[in-house]
C-alpha cells in the first residue's frame, strides 16, 4: 500500500537493517472507544508499504483500555524498546516502556506502569541518550492539567525500566512566539517532542503546537547542545499546514526527512514524508528534493 492509504496519527520511523519500520497511533481508536494495540508497516523505499503487522495487543487484565498514543521504537542494548502513551483506568495519563526481541514485536510491558511522573498527566515520551550514555526521556506535561503545556525531561535507569531523579522543565508552549496560538481560550499545547543531533553536534527538538494556521511542527535548540541548556524556539514553524506530531530521520541514502501526520483531521490522517535540508544550523523543507 501507499502512504496515503495508511490511516495513523503520530508516525514514527525506525530505519533498521535496510528496512523502514513505521509505527503510529491507530486513528480509529485514538480518541473514541477502547484501544487494543499498535501496528507496524514495513518498507524499503518509503513509498510502498507492507502491513499492518500488529506489534502490541492489549493483554487480558491490562491496566489501560484507551488512549494508546504515539509509539516510538528504539534499538538499544540489543533489544527493541517502545515508548508509548496510555490512559489508565483512574484517569491517569503517561508514557510506559515496552520491549521486544524483534521490530515486529510482540512487545510486552517492560516498565512498572508509567515512567513519567505518576502524579502528573503526561504524554508523548521520547528517548534521548546523552553523550555520556545517560538515557533521558523528554515528555509533555499536558495542557489539560497546567494550561500552559511544558516540555520536560527526566533521567531513566540504564535499563530503561524506570525513571530516576526529578523531572525538570525545558520550556513552555507559550514561549513559542510569535506564532503560538491559545487553544480553547486559555491553553497552550505541547505535543510530540523528538530530539536529533546533527553533524555539527547541535541538539534540536522537533515538537508540535497550535498556531494561527492550525496544528504545526516547530523547532527548538539547546544553547549548550545538551538537554540542560537554555532552549530557544525558532520564530517560525518548520511546517505550518495543519499537520504535526512527527519526527526527523535520515534515509539510507543520507537524506533528511520529516514525517508527520496530515491532515490533522480525525479519520483522514496519513503519514506524509517531506525532504529536509540542513544548512547554517537550521532545518528547512527541501523543495528541490521533492
């Protein structure tokens, strides 16, 4: 099948062993009804996809029955780890870690519930490995709880099974001036963080929020190229046409791509791939590569 035939939100690509593995949120159960699992699609050219192959199915007695969001998969210490958001039966929300021996799963729960702070409403955890090898998770403290959503970080244990230490704030959504727009009058949204270190050692974060043009992809960067630096948000979004919650990856031919879901309309979302160029410390859409 083609990309526009795949109905998912929050697409995530893991290039591995000559194949591209595409994970995401099942659109039909993203916001309504019970959720049952996650899928993967597999391609060798980013155009033609096989699947879906179910990689996680809710086991009997599982503590979450809805809001299965934003699965991201990493090859780490010779296993595959999935970071995914779940709502629990007590109306909590957070990111848990799952593990598998194969990128096609089956994934099983690895962490003891959430690795995000259990007394916060959190979502969209993403893995970052510091230069010294310390793993961190970057995540969103949800705007529904604090109104001005924040991007936060917390250190993880080496085996990714639990968080250690205290969470700390990187930036707030309202700092994304001049383009950020209030959501439902008093709120500012942080969604979908993804970190990437470029060849010049600069540390960038792709993230989503609401702007006048709709759901957008924005960029931020750390002034000391580590997560404990001062984060600066670019004054204009990277992508501003009603699509978001994506990530950046390099193809096997060394081309940067942005993948996001588009449009941001329930039931119509599909993964959209856009070539990027990186010049003078900034990512831009590469119209010449399309």
